[in-house]
C-alpha cells in the first residue's frame, strides 16, 4: 500500500470513531477498510442496551463493504480514544479472517494517531476460514 492510501486509511479510521454510538461503555472505536479496487469503507461501533446486540466497528466496515459487493481487501485500520493500542476482539478477528489472507495488514491507531502494524496471520494464526477449510479438504482427497 502506498503512503497516500495509508494516510487516508488512518484518517478515515480516526474520523469513523466520531460517529460511534457507545452510550454504555463510552469506548469509541472507528475502523477503515481498503478494498482491492481502492474503495474505502468506514465503520464505527454501535452499542445496544442488550449488550449482545452491539456490533464492533470492524464488522460494521466489513458488512458495509460486503453488502456493496466487495470481497477482497488490502488493509484495515482500527482507532480508539485510548493511549494504548487496542486490537480487534475475538469475534472480529474471526470475522475479518473470513475475508482476508494471512498477510493482510491490520493497523492499530491510538488517540494520537500513532500506529502499530500486524498481519491477520499474527492476530489469528491457524484461522478457521474458507481459505484454510478448502486447503484442508484438498489435503484429505
């Protein structure tokens, strides 16, 4: 990814948390997703008084992209208001792995806009996803 796309991805992730609906946790999260064709999608966390009904920023961005026909992605950035770097939760890691290869970069942004970079494979090694499911089935044949 070039520097211009990375800068835009980070800016959109920081912007996305501004629309967070988090009246219960007060924990705002924003995400920005870059597709293979260069389209950007933003997402924020949306809480609900029935806590299980809440949706994370990462999944919001992915659902928006997938619902618009995108299935291949280049990078994801996740931002919070925290000084420390916060990673996607377990549900999000599994969800992201459905649409990502192990090498896809995922950036964590803190409240200062500083970042740390990880790959999907680092966040969820040996992921149970379509790519690995197909590989395992071919090995059995």
